[in-house]
C-alpha cells in the first residue's frame, strides 16, 4: 500500500514538466523525478539517499545549503534565481543545451522538519527570448550609437550614466567603462544642466536644442548642443541624450562675431571720421568763406582808398560846381539879380545829380545799395537810353540796336541796368579808339543744360542783352580778370576798373549771368542774361521826368519820421507844396505815439535808421493796429534791407539822395493807390 | 485611524525585540554576504511599533512615493506579512550591488525582478527565521513576491490580516560594494499574533536572564 502510494506519487512527479526533488529531514534525496533524471543525466536510483552536494560535487553549495537548512529548520521558503545563480546545477535540455533554471526550496508538511521540496523551473525559453529581444534591440541601438559622431549617453532617473557610446568616451576623454556608473554632474555643471535635467525628468520636452557646457576628464570645457528624451521600461525612467559637439561652430561664431564687431567698430570709426571730416570740411569752408569775405571787404576798403584819388577829385569838382553855383545864386538873390539865377541853380542840380550818381555807383559796388527790382521791358529801357548812349560813345562810333520783338519781361533794378548798359557802351567806345560799330541786341533765349552750365545758371528762359564792339578785343588773360574789381586796362585817371565788376554784381543779384566773348583784334561781346519774369509790367515810370501836379484838394495826412532836421524839413516842404498835411517826428518813439493815436494818417514816410526804434520797428508796431498803413522808407544805405524782400505790400523804398520831384511822385503815387 | 499599539509591548519587551531583530538582520547579512561573496553590512538603527496608518504615512513622507517591496507571508504561532521596502529608484542600485560587475543597464533591468525577489527573500528569511528560532517557534514562510506602488498598497493587501493593525517597523541601512541603501522591513501582524509575540518575548527574556 505504501509502496503503491509511493509508486503513484512517483508517477505523478514524473509527469510534471519541471524538476522535483524531495529531501528528507536531514537533506537526503528521497524523490528525483523523470525531469531531473533527464536534465541532470542522473537516475533516481543513482541519487536516492545522497545529499545534493554529493550528487553535484561542484555545485555552488552555500546558498543552496542555507536555503535547505532554513526550510528544514524554520519552514521558510527560498528562491534561488538564475539571475543570481546562473549555473546552479549542471542541467541540460533534451537537446543537450544548457538549461537555465530557477529553484525554489519549500518545507513539506504542516509541521516543519518533515523534509523539503526543491522545485526547478526551466526558464531557458523566457531568458533566451529576452536575450534575443535585447540583442536585437542592442544591435539596433549599437548600430546607431557605436558609429555616431555625437555623444550618446543614457542616464537613469538618478542621473547615473548607464550607457555611453564610443564618441562619449572620446569627447570627454574617458574610457567608456569609466563613464558607466558616473554621475551626470561629473560631466555637466551649472544651472543650464540642472534646468534641462529637471525638465527631462519631469517629462517635459526640450522645445529646442539646449547649449550645454561640459567638462572633460582633464578639466577643460567643451560645448554641446543637447537634444534629449525620457523613456520608460516597466516603471523605470531613463533619459537618453544626444550631444552634438559645437566647439567648432562656437569658434567660428566667435570668430564671426569678432570680425563682425571689428567691422562694426571700423564702420563706426569711419562714420565718426566721416562726420568729423564733414564737420572739418564745413568748418574749413566756413572759415575760408569768412576769410574770403574778409578779403573781399578789405579789397573794397582798399579800393575805396584807391578810389579816393579819382573819385574825391571828381566829387570835389562836383561839389565845386554845386557850391559855386549856389554861391552865385545867393549873391544874385541878395543883389536882387534873379533873372538868370535859373541857369546856376540848374548847374548846381546837375553837379549834385552827378555826385548822386557817383555815390550810387559806389554803393552798388559795395553791394550796399538797396536793390529795387521791378518787372521791366529791356527794349523799352534801351529806347529811353538811346539818345544818352549815342552822345556817350561819340560820333566816331556807329551804334545799332537790334531789339527782338515780343521780348520777355525781366525783373531787375532799372537804374543799375541803365548803368550797366552805359558802362558797357563806354567800354566799347574805349576799345575802339579809331571808331567802329557798337551793336546792342536783345533776344529771348531758352538755355539748355550745357548753355546754362557755361553761364553758371539753371536751365530755363532768359532775356539776352548783348553789347558787341569791333574793337581791339581782350586776351584770355584779360578776360579772366575782367570782372575783378579795379582791374582795368585803361590808363590811370580814365577809369576805376569797377564797371564790369559792378555789372557782374548787379546781374548776379538779379539772378542772371554775364558772359564775355572776345578775341584779340576781333572785338568783344558782352552778354547779359536775365531770367524771364512771368508777370505783368507794373505801371511804373522808370525815371520820373515829369512834374507832379502841385496841389491836391484832399486833406491827406502824411507822417514824416526823420532824425536829420534838414532832410525832414525838405520832405515836409515837398509835402506842403503837394498840399498834404504833414506831421513830423524826429525819432521812432514819438512817431509811434502819433501812430498809436486816432490821428488820421494816409502815409508814413520814414527813415530806416533812427536813433531809438528803427523805421522798420516803428512800422511793425504801427501795423498791429493800422494794418494797411502805407509806408515809404527812405534810406541812405540799406544794410538791414538787403534787396527788397523785407518790403511787404503797401511798402516802398526810396534811396537817398533823391530829387524832390522823385519824392513827390512817389508820395502822390502811393497815396493815390 | 486607530492609534498605534506600542503599549502592547513594554519597554523591556521592545528592547528584547530590537535585539532579536538585530540578530536576525545580522544572520540575513551573513547569508547575503555568502551569496554575493562580498561584505554586506545591514544595520538597524531603530525598531518601532506603529499603527498601520502611521506606517503608511511614514513611508509616504519619503522623497519618493514610488516604492518597491518584497513581500512574504508568514504563518505559525504568529501570523502576518513581512515586507522589505525600498524606494523604487534605489531598487536598481540594490540589484547592482548584489550582482556586481558592469552589466549593461538592460540586463540589470531584466534581472531586477528575480534578483530583487531573491535578495529580499534572503534578508527576510534570515531575519524571520532567526527570530523564530530564538523564540523557539516554527514559522512557515511563503515564497517572495515583488510589489511596486505606494505605501498604502502594501498595507492594504487582500485578505487583510484580522485586526492586523500593528506594524513592526524596522528601519534598515544596507551597505554593500560601496553602496548605501536605506530601506525598511515592515512586519504587519494581527492582535493575537502580537499577544503571542509578547508571550514569546517574555519567555525569551526569562531564558536570557536565566542564563
């Protein structure tokens, strides 16, 4: 019965596809199933009654013995795994291959000490499958990592390096085995790594590659761009990082930045240099212009000195004429012989007018003569001068005037143009001592760009006035200097050398240009180009010749402001003769008091230069209330009134000296308007 | 929450228990050292008896809430569960410490489950069997099972021990191959087991004092 039971048990045990060994209470084998026979190559009969150590003499016995003894002694179950005991028993599969196995040792029976059961499980298949999977995975992983130029490191969740590819060892200067088990902090330091690591461990993705500072084994720094990701097997977290060596890129970038910085510095230095250069050029130019201006002024002063000889002589002659004539007039009046006094008065006036003309020329030269440009017809001006010109050039010289029809208007100072024409005619006469032909011509001219450039003008419409002689001509040298002040080819006493330079100044002021064409022996042509004026001809008499009607019945009031008593007296006299009511003021402030009262004032005649407020200031103050106040400025020179730009509507200018007739005409004209 | 039951054991009994645990752990360390052929130091700074909820709380307060445990059931005069508990993050280190060498990480991961089970088995067996022997009692101890999760899971395993509200909480430090790993051994016992333990401890104290 017992034997039968034992047989039955053996049959059951033999049917189990696992190793079963039963030990008695002292550790001797009592059962050894078929699986064990096959795997160990030892029959049950051969091993029965032996201990395990006796059965497997070479077995690693320590752990097994203690497991058995603890099972027998305490009833505790033990497990011995292939993981920690890869070759516990020398077992083979039926095909003869090593058989991987786990072993459990458990006590048998309710009461411990009855014996124990050893159970062996074949885990070869599972282990092989795992190994196969791992190897396949490793093959893939290795294929990528082994040859990768980038450092590939895998860390566990504690930041311990678990995997490192050859590039990692190379780039950090470690042996690969040395890297495994090292903390990440050996290679990376600083906040960037801390932040990156934390982000990775938290499962956040790196949005962009992070630039990381690494430390080589030798302590030197190396730079990487890191991309990384977290992965998981079972519940374990790993982080695999791919680190791209960016040292070269950094160096290139640094070099690039350096050269960029250099370029920028150079550019900024250049800009600065340019700026200072421009400033220096501007400074130098300004200084040069100042110097030139000073030179011109000093030349003028010198010229005035030089002129003193000629002009003072002329002026003395003229004054002589005036004083002499007035002397005679006085004596005749005193003697009651006023019959032919007219002749002497006329003589004094003529001399005075000539003196006036002389000062005009001087003022024009010094550019202090106020220019009073008006729209005008050049042909008309020439026509009025024709008689004067013929007389000036004398009988030996023939004069022709070729005035083009429909000549455009120009805008300039009529007196100066007359002077210019007269000067040119006299020059021409002097260039033809043996007589010749003087041709004066006018035409409309449209200057194209090259033509304009030759004259230093803008292209456009101009009126051309030419004065051509058949005289000796000028050498290029003389032509070049012809416009220089005081340059003259005439003998001393015959000319001041100011003619052409004055013409040059006047034409330039009027927006035009003067051109000389001349050849020795082939005569000279002087061309004056004046810009076309697009507008109407002002109803203006160029030279007042007629007498003003002497009386007006209306009670117009004129305020005269003049600090020079004699002049004020004369002006008031003229006004009285014209029938106007004249009010007088000797300075600006008393004039202003009158102007700010309710007194009727139809015209203000004022000197520009006054002791306190100047004429202009008086007018400006007065016009705040009397907005339409008509004003006639009188001026000996008009430094403040360069050109006529300062004249507003209802304002006009009369230059001293002026004839009483001229003044009367201007006043009546203005009041009538 | 039930209050802890330290009053069940008096101070003397607790001292005796601590001594037993120390002896058990020493045996476990010996067994482990034999296995890994390296010096293994297992030290026990502290033994406490706490309530189940308190045990859960203590473990939950650790840095890592994710834990791994090797679990074995013991049956005899005393019935309960024994758990060797580590933070999950340290378990690989424990395995590496036991296996030694420079195995690739995947291989260690593959071996982890079994190695952990066996290591825990050696420690728990060494400890429990030694204590049982010293208390002159037999304990039937099951095969190990590896658990992962939070502390509450470990102390709410089905079926619950009857009135098993008391945990003998053993703080251990495990040092091998220059690695230091802190962990716990927890023994969850029911009240009758605890009372038996008290009786057995009394016998042990008398025997020891008698010697």
